[in-house]
């Protein structure tokens, strides 16, 4: 299997070891692209026996293009993972087999979410994650604060699941949401927003997202993990809405 894993990191000392130990069981080459971490991330990577390259991360779209198009040949495959993601040998084997058998470009996997170390059995809003790619091409375009597959890209969906278990602090979670909210305001100012961005500018979306997680997706049946996840979604959407509200108030003041 001509496959290399690339892990994107910045200050991931709480997550990186679990990610790397899982990849070590898969027996594939691993390269960590580190965006100048100031914690113990690089030390932990080296202790696990893997190599680190400094990488000037600007956005996920650029990182995907760099790995898939520039670093991986057309006859090879690559994994692109965040440090809080865990893969199994079964998942990699299934994804690779599907890509080869169906001459596809991208493999997606359903995601098992964790909240504060507990598995979220129901209630997750995380969509299937593109994680394995045929090399030599670029497969994404920007949408909102993330990216989506280009139209016409051939994809496959695995049965095996990818694990998402972010162990970083609550403060780090809030910092991330503030960063996303600032990006949302910039997109609004540049008139480059999606339908989801427009919904996020309304209080209905802020309230509706956690309720959807709890009662439509069944998060209420996941106990404390489901409740905690819904609270996090409420906070994330509230930060987004507040940032948009502040931007509108500031814009109205500037016109006076």
C-alpha cells in the first residue's frame, strides 16, 4: 500500500500521542507538519519515532492542496488528519480497497465523536470526514470557514469509523470559536458567505442547532456527553451570532 499519513499540528500536546500511536499500529510512514508549536508537540512526535517538518499553515484548503497535489504522486495515496483524529488498520484497509476498486479520488469516513473523554453515541452533527486521497490532484474548494469537495470528485464512504477525540482545554475551544467568528465577519464583509453563514447570523440558528442535536439527532440519549456537546454547539453558535451582531452595530454607527 503506497500510503503516507500527514498530520497537521499546532500546540497539540494533549492529542498528538494518541493519534500517532494509532498510526504506528497501521505500519505506514507518518509526517507531522507542525505550524511552529510552542508546547511539547514536536518533542512528543520525536519521542514516538516520527519526523516533524515545520509548515507555514494558512488554511486547511492550502494544506490539503499541498499534501494531495504537491507531496503525493498520482500512483500514491495520502492521509490528511488533524491531531485529534484516530484511525484503525481496518479503516485504512477498507478505504484503500474502495479507492482502488472503484477508481475513486477521495475516501470519507463516518465520525465517532467524543466529548470530554466520553463517547457521543448520538447527537453528533459532524458529517463524514474526507481523510484519504489519491495523489496528484486537488479536490476541494472553500466554503464558510471550511472546505467542500469539488463537483465531480469521485468519492467513496467507508463502513469503519474515524474517531474524533479532542482533549484540548475548554479555553482552547473558545479561542477556536472566536477565530471562526472573526473569519465569518470577514466573509460577510467580502460578500463571500454560504447559506449556512447566513443562517448563523440569525438567533434562530443559535438556538436551533443544540436543540437539533439533542432531540432530532438523539443527543439527549447520550447522557452527559450529549448534553455537553449540545452546550458546546450553543456556545459556538452564540459566539458566531454575537460577532455578526457587533459587526452590524459597528457598521450602522459608521454610517451616522
